[in-house]
């Protein structure tokens, strides 16, 4: 009968026990886990295998396990454990260096996590799993200050190089180079074949070596697979390539910020990020980064996409990055040398300041291949450079976008950008540029030096001409595009300029595809004329486009006002097919009958599709009965949404921001902006109280929208005013002459004048918040079909007493039919008589759930 050590390994003799005990005392920290592992594996083998161990090798199962444990990390194929659990190595706050002090430091933890044999482990930390990736766990909010480089494998680097796959769980910790040291080194490096997953960590103040081969990646240099999740890469300084991050391998960034990094040197590239492999950047910010050079070039102030890169950028902000050099700059926001897909992103306020050679591409410069969709490129600038001593001027091209490669722009907005040539867009050299259903407006071509022939001032919206003398074989295709409201300082060179190039190949412009050019009867075109299906509106700009605004969706857009000549311009098929794919920039469905006449041309020009569905042109608020998404806006039943027929959907009240988790069963917007609201179930509001479905809360907002904030207070304790039964839960709120109109889920009985007042779920009562008295208001019973329904939302028109309601289920009121997603107008005929009509068809507008509350805006 065997005895057992706490390893779980059977030992069969006293001598064996003594010898093994001594060995474990000396080497237990590394031997014990391996011995237990191999014993479990050997014991699990079939009986014939175990019998052969005894007969042929004269060892027991425990003896064989011990031999294997002593042999090292290599496992026989029959015993290999591909699913061995990863180790978690916990680091002590502030501990950085390799010191034998019984405290697990950051360097020691990385060494143990990357170790491939047990003798590589550092004793101060838990052992890593030599057969798989491990996790290095940093303390909450920890701070790790590096004062000297650990190695110079890729140039001076602060931490041990990541040579095997591992995860660093930062828990909000910061890893930074000491700003008091004069030593130059980056923070981290990743070897080829290794994967580093960095989570919830700040990498700050790295300063790479100025030597050319050692300079890339001021914060992180990666030649492997780098995954960054919920991190901040900030205030790092690199040379030549990648101020914040240099990634020659695969790069994935999610929910992170890369800010205030700087790359310097001849041919500087990627102030924030230099990427030259498979790259995915999602829901992240790349801002305030710089690429600078005192000679040669500076490319990609925010992001440089290298020749071997295939990059996807989605839901991200590329903002306020700069590029500047003595000779040539390109792509202050993004420089695309390889391939890039930019989706649902904003590229804004980037500045390109070129000296000799000028600057190109304030927002984006493409010399490779790019697809830009659902995105807004706005308020970017390219400056020209004038040498006073030589009277030479180096012009500026492409304030928003400069294409020298192959670029497709679809469902996007290019607005408010500035350059000498092509304030919005430039297509030069042999560039191939195709633009579908995009709005190009409010861009400016400025003449930075007065009366200078090459000072700019040409092509406010789009310029297709030679970047250098004689170079111009570019091809531009415009389909369903709006180019209106752009300006040029030289009036003869207007908003879309294609100069003649005698003796050279000329630019080609393909139009006649339902475009909108100019405003006020002036097309603003030089070098070509519109096609038969293109239009030049006689109306002013305000009648064509609304100002840039948050009209719902992930990026800002210019809405089409009612009656815009851009409405219903293009054939339906041009919107439903690729690359438009049946949606506009916000994700709203295309082919909406925005102009009000049913035709085969119901696709709006530009990036914005004015939605159908009725509503009489009025904006309104609704609370939804469930969760879902509409017009690119995700919502929960605790929210209030805003719908503007001219601008689409947006968030008005985000309940999760202020702790609301229950369904808003009703709400009413007061004149001062406060919101009355009732809840479908008990809702506890800290510091205020617990609200039952018979109660009303009052919310005083300081901000509304995606960042809702404010304070709650009690408005009505229903139990003190006669509302207490299950049928007296409030499911609709309105306002009439300062009194609160209330409808309930079932029969209600409330005190009134010494007696009682009764109402059903299709009725509404009035409550005076000043006196606390009840009175009758709306009797729905006489309206054919309404007696069987439950009024689920209510708004009272203060000008004429018309009622707007939604109903809980499918309905038919005097032949007017619909369901809970619709809004019915009850026209007040006087004497308690109403005529129903369908005011808003929720299904036609794509609203996916029932309406629980309603407020029509002035």
C-alpha cells in the first residue's frame, strides 16, 4: 500500500520516500509542479503501458514521473499537454529591477513568463508555464519607473524583450521611463514569432536611441504580433519610424489612445504609429502626434501605413496630428503607402506644414490603395511655404485628402478643409480616384501669397491637376456626389478645377451620374461641364445642405433639409448595389422617399439619406420598449432617443449614464428642460429613493445626449395620491396647461372632490402638481377601436389640443391601423370628439421596438 506526499504522487518505499523528500526540499519550487504533472499523466496511461514500465524499465509510475520531471522540459508525444493552464505571475507595485529581495518585479515576471526551461526562472516570482503563454498581472493603478535599459537587442530597451507569447494585464498601471534619466531607451520590444497582449496599461516617456538602426518605436517596437487593448501609448519619442509604436508584424489596437508621441529624423514616418504588417485599429484615438524632419521628408503625423501593410481602421478618431519637415511632408493624419480601409472614422484638425517641396494631404495622403467609407474628413490644413530670400513658393495640396494612388471614397463627408490647391480633395499624378455618394462642402483653396502665380487658390472642393509641371494623368469618377459651398481665393479657378496641360496627358473626369454641383446657379466648375443627369441648383447652400452636425451614426454629417435639390436624385439601384450597399454614412437605409413623390429615383445625392416615415417634418423624442439599434444608434429601454426627419437618430437621454436600469414607461419634457419619467418596475436612485411604477421622478439635466448627466428628485409619490394598485402603474405621461396628463396600465380610481374619479387604460387623467387634485382629461372609449387598446405614450399639442399617442398592441381605429411602433394623431374636433390618423409609421422608419413615451419638439 503506497503512501502519499502532498504532490499527489504515489511513493512505494521508505527509501524512496526519504530520497524523494530530500530532493523536493532542495528543488521543490521547480521540481514539484513537474513531478505532479508527469505522475498524473503516467497514471492516466492504459494498464498495459504501466505494466511495461515495471517489466522493461524496472520503475514504478512515480519513478518514471520523477525521471521525466528531472529530464527537462521536453515531453514525449504521448505525454505532451497542449492544454496546460497558463500561469499568472503577480508583480509587486513599483518593483522593476532584477533583485533577489523576495518581491516579484516587472522584469523578473517577464523573464519567468518567457522562460522555456525551469532554470531560466527568477525565484522572486511565481514560475511561468514553460509549455504555453503566461499572464503578468500588475497591481491596480501601479507605477513602474524604468531608469536604465535592460538590453540592447533591438537598441536600448527598458524591459526584457518579449520572446514568447504572453499577456500583461495592467489593471490601470503605468510603465514609464524616468524623465530624470539621460539614458535613451524605448519601453518594450517584441521578437518575431512572439505575441504580446497588452491590456489596460499606459506606456509612457520612452525615448529610443538616436542611432538609425535603434531608433524605431519610442514606446514599443514589435516585429511579432502586438495586441493592445484599452491602453494608452503617450509621450514617447522615436527616431525615423514610429514615435509611439513601430510594428513590423501584426498589430491590433482596440479601445486605446496613442497620443502626444513624436518621431524625428530624416524621412521620419509615423508620429504615433508606424505599421508595416496586418493592422487593425478599432474604437481608438490617435491624436496630437508629430512627425518632424529637418531634411528629406516627414510622413504620417498620426499613422504611417507602410508598403507591406494591410490596415483596417474603424470607429476611430485621427485628430490634431502634425507633419513638418524642411523638404516634403505628406499625410498629417494618415499616410497610406500600402493598403488601408478606413470605416466609420473621423480624421480632423490635422496640420501639414511642408517647407521645400510643399505639403500634401492634411487629413489623408494615399500613394498606395485606400477605401474610405462612412467617415468624415474635416478641418484639416496644409500650409504652403514661401522662401522670402529666393522668392520661391512651395505650394500646398489636398487639405482633406490627397490621392496619388488608387482610392475609393463612399458614403463620407469631406468638409471644412484648407489648402492652396484642392481644399477638400486633390487627385494628381496617375492617381485613380472614385467617389460615390459623398458630400464635399465648405472647403477652401487659399492663396497664401498674394499675386503669386503658384500660391494656390485653385479648386476649393476638388483639384485634379499636376503636382509637378506636366505630371497629370489622373482619373476621377464622381457618382451621386455633392460638391457645393466650396470656395477658392482665385475666383476664376473655382471649386472644382481641372487645369489644361498642353503637351501632356490630361486629367480625366467622369461625371453624368446624378451629381450636384455648386449653388445659386453657379456650378463652380473649371475644365469640364456637368453631364445630363447632374444638376446645378438655383437654390442657395442653406437650401441644399444643413451645417455639419451630429445627426446620428458614428460620424458627423451634413443633413439634407426638406426640399433640398439633392433629395431623390439617383436611381434606386445606384444605392442598393455595392459599394453604397443600401445605407448612408450613418447606417440609415438608402432609397428613402425623402422628397415625397414615389419614383424610381429615390436615392439622395451625397452621404446623407433623408429618411421617410411621416412625422410631418417635425423632430420628436421617443423612449423605446426594448433594446436595439436604429440609424446606427444603439439603445436600451432606459433611454430616450431623438428622431429628426432631416438628421436621423441620436441619443437624447442615456439612462445608463445616470444609473437608470429599468424601462422608462413614460416621460414628459418640461419647458425648462427637466424630464418627468415613470418606470416600469422598481427603480432605486441612490440618494433619492426607490421609485415604484406608480411614482414619477423628475430629472434636471446638466447635459444630455451620449454623455447624460444631472440630478433626480421626487415629483410624485403615487401611493399618497391614490395610485397604488397593479392597474394603476403609469405608462404614459403628457402635459396640458401645466397639468400632468397620466394614463395607466389598467383601471385607475383616484380621489376627486370628496369622491372618486375612474379611468381605463385607454383614458388619461389630469393631475395638478400644485394642489394635488385630479380631474378628467381624455376619454378614449368613444373612438371606434380604442376601447380595446392601451394608450402607451401620450403628447398633447399645446396649440390646439390634438393628441399624439402610441398603443401597446396592433390596432385599428376607424380604419387607421398599425402597431406599437407607430404614432397616431388624434385631431381634436371639440366636445371630446377626435379623428385618428397615422402620423408616424415606425416600421417604415426602421424603428425596431414599441414606443413607450413621446414628445414632439417645436
